[in-house]
C-alpha cells in the first residue's frame, strides 16, 4: 500500500500530495464501501419486495379474475335458461291460441245456427273409424238422440279441427264437450292408425274430467297437470277453454290433448357443453322433460328422473329440494347444488303460461376450469418475471464488484467517470426491467390471440397496490418500473375478460336466433300430397348475422291455399322473436277470421303488431289466397318486393302489378288494398325477399330485379318449384362468389295445375 501511495505521490511519502492521496483514497474507499452496502441493501430489499408484490398481485388478480369468470359463466347460464324458457312458453302459448280459436268457433256456431247445414257424425268403431274425421262420444246417462240437431250443428267445427291439426304437431286430439256431456273429437292420424284396439270408446264422461271442471271453474284457458296418456304411452296434458252463449251462459268446453314429445326433442337438442343438461319442472315439483336420455328409463337411479310420481321438493337432497321449491314458486335464479354425487350450478327461469320452470345445469368443474387455468397462467407469468429480475440483479452484483476493484486502482483519476458508469448501470437495469415488463405483457396478449386496443374497461382494485420506495435514486426508478408493469397487467386482464365475454354473448345470441327462426318454418315438402291442383316449394338460407325472413303456407279450408313471405327489420334474437309473432298473428287471423277480407286481415295484423312495439320494428309482407278450384289468386303487398307470375301461354315470367301498401307495425289504422289475378293451369308464382335482389358480390354489385327476371326466364324448370328455386340459388352463389352473405335469402315457388290437377 505504501508503494502505491509513494507511486501516486511521486515518491514523497510525507508530501501533501501523499497525504491528500491517502485521505482521498481512504475517504473514497469508505464512501464506496458505504455506497456498496446501501446499494446491496437496496437491491436486496427491492428484490424481496418485488417477489412479495409479485406473489400478492398474482394471488389478488387470481381471486378477482376468478370471481369475474364465475360471474360471467353464471350470467351466460342464466341467459341460456331464460331464452329456452321463453321458447317453450311460445310453443305452449300457441296451443292456447288454438283452443281459444275453437271456443270462439263453437260459440259462433250456436249464435248463427241457421247459417250451417246439419252434418252426420259417426261413433267410433274398429271397422269404420277414419283419421281426421269427427266422431261422437257421450256420457253414460246421455242419449245422443235427444241432442241430435245440436250435435249435427256442432259437427261443422270439423274443418277447423283438421286445419289446426295440420298446423300443430304437438296436438294429438282436438275436441269440444257440451254441457250435455257429449263430445265431438278429431284425432291425429298416427295415433288412430296404430291398431284396432286403440279406437276410442263410445262412452266418455268428459264433464267429470279435471280439464272440464277446471276450465268451467276458472272461466278461462287452463292447462292441466302432466300425465301419461294410456292411448299413446307418452307424457302430455290438456289445454281447455270454456265457451258461452250471448247471455254468458256456459255452452261447453273446447280442449286439446297435447303431447310433450316435441318439447322433449327441443330440450334434448339444447346445446350445452360437456356434462351440462337441462330439465323442465312442473308446478307440482315433478320432472316432466329432460335432455338426459337415461332420465326416461324406468327405475333410473338418479336424482332428477322423468317421474310423474316423484316430487323433487320433498327429496332428501336439501339443496336440490330448495331449488325445486323456488322453481315451483315461479322464481328466477342460479344456485350451487349436489346432484348424483357431483356439484352443479343450476339456473332456472319460469315458463309463465303453464306455471312450469326451465332449468339448465352446468358441472361446477366446467365453470371453475377456466379459473384454474387462469391461476396457473398468472403464477407462470409471475415466476418468469421474478427469474428475470434475479438474473439481472446477479449481473449487477458482478458488475459492481468489478467496478469496485477498478475504482480502488484508479479512484483519483477516473472516480467521476466510474461513478457515472455506476449510475448508468443502475439506469440500464431500470430500462431493462421496463422493457422486460412490456415484452412479457405483449407476449401474453399474443398467446391469447389479437385483442382490441380499446374496449369497455372495468375498474379492478386488485391492481391498486404499488411499490412504495422513495430513496431518490435509481432504486426508486426500479420500483416505478414495477408499478408500470402492474398497470399494464391490469389493462391486459380487463381486455381479456371483456373480449371473451363479448364473443360468447354474440355466439349464444346468434345460435338462439337461428334456432327460433328455423324452428317456426314449415319444412315438409310436398306439404299437401293429397292436393294435385298445385305444386309448392320454399327455402331459406340464413345469413351469418341472423335476420327475420320467414315464409308460410297452409290450407285455410278445403279449396283455399294461403301463402306468405315476409322480412322483419333488424337482426338477432329480437328480429327472430318478432318474426315468430308476425307469422302466428297472420295465420290465426286467416284461419279464424271467416268474415274478414284479406285487406281486413292485413289491417288487423298491422294494429296487433303495432301495439306495444317498443322496439319500433316493422315487417314487409306479401300474402295471398289461391282458390284451387278457379285459379283466382287474391293478394296484398305490404311494402314487400314485387312477386313474379309465370304465364304458361307466353312461356315467360313477369313482375306482378302491386299496390304500394304500407309495411306492417309501422303505423296504426292503415288501410290495405287487395288485388287479384287468374292463374291458368300451368301458370305459377315466384315469391322472394330482398336477400335475393340485394345479394352483393366482392365488387359491390347487386344481383338486382332485372337479373332475377332474366335467370327465371332462362330456367327450363318454370313448372317445377323445387328445381326452379335450386336454379336461382346456384345463380346467386355464382354471382356472389367469395363475398359474405349479408342477409337471409328466402324464396317460395308455386305452380297451379288446375282443379283436376292436369296441365
């Protein structure tokens, strides 16, 4: 050491320079040692606090994100449950409309008995019994001869029974029972044709049944409890409604026998992931429908079997019993319960018109699985950041040791420079930590896919904690870097949760809207094989973003065919629901409005749809009635695209001359003007929605009305509706190319062959 001092002081051991160097070296050495101790302590403390903060942030973010994910899945579960309950409610309400229409018709027959001819009614027997034909049953003490004129008058209701039967595949039998205890019925063909033993009995005390008594007592449409029908060995129930004379005196009860088979298929086809399932509970606490096939097996060892004798409310499983009680009280909610030894989330919502309740069941593990994965990801991210931090600090320590040795040798001449490097090294560490944080977060975002930079940000106090170090040096900057990392991690988590929730919501809504839209359209072709007077075919191709197109066709009576094509404004579940309502109203008015013209029916439908139309939706409609005896086609166009008519003698299509009537649900009290043409044998009609003419290719060109007319006239299948529609569909596909379909494409073709069914 003396040699070094002597060398630095020029060999003068007691010189001022020697002393100054000694003092300078000693003081600098002390300062360096103190700084080293402070630096090591600061780095150690920062590393320790960073590790603690990282683990705490990871735990807090796991807890809060877990709560968000569980809440999100519960909301999704309730969304699925509520929508399915509404769908089933719509199905059951349609049966109420049917029985009300029958009650109204029965009352009208009494009021205007002079307008109807007497009709013969047979009693059921094995040899002469025919499907879709009205037959008579009576009580034990009733002599039908005493009411022969009344029975012959009421038999005129057979036509309505048959039309309703063709339009409602849930109903097994339509019937009316007079207060005099005789019953007139029409049964579904499939049930009647099973065997001779299944022929109904002549003696039937209908006035003693529960459906008759409940309807009379309540004076309005009622649903009975679900029971097993011995006739079909299927679960079902009755819907009944009383009818009265002009003095409000009871005349009898109209009723329908409803099978739950179609609802069972609907429940079974509900799209639920993994171990999820759904069921329907009636107001007596019995499971009447289930998506689990094994629930229908006799003696099934499970807690939710389809068993009309088992009340779930008195089950030994207290959690499941409480849920069943809430469901029978018409409540809506979601709870955790143990079912068959496993934990499930059970969401339930009421089916209002029947007093039933629909429940959707998700396994708890399916709900918690994303939460556990989220925890694992956060732990891995935190561990990686801590490993990188430790490696950087190890490098700093090594660099500091080398710097101290260098300073001891050259402290006088390069002390300032070495100090600058020390400060620069700490700054370099700070920049490295900041860059490392950004890279880690960006890498995580890319691992989960591209996420939008802007979105709905949710406040999350779990990321409010910050590293609080106020040393005034680079160590404080290091703490600030950790704070920046925390803020960016918060943004990442909020963006991830919001984006995932939005995608799942949109996917669920589109699926439900498509189910509603396709479920209400007729799909059987040919629809009326017994009628050779015409040929009919229709199709609809839904767009990715579901709209509200629909078509419909049905026989109003023995000689009039109704056809409808329409387009509801808007997209999604709302448009699909409005579509179903519009279709039901138009059909009910046509089937029950015997004294209404086609113009009046459109006006009534417009006023009904406009009432309580808070969503401000509207629907364009083209509706027509074809008299298959004469070929007269009466139609009303409510703001819809002009349809086309094919004239066989000219061998070409042309657009119909249509009045510019207003759309439905736009304004109340609108008058609609009807028009008519005469179709000759071999003539036809082509109906469509704007999804055809407004189909667009990748050059933003429209398919258009002129191109449609041209392709129709080029087709060699003008008299074959199915092939004609397929030809037009191919031209649309070729025209659009790779462009995305933006609207529903709906078409309906009709060829009239004349009253004898010959060209």
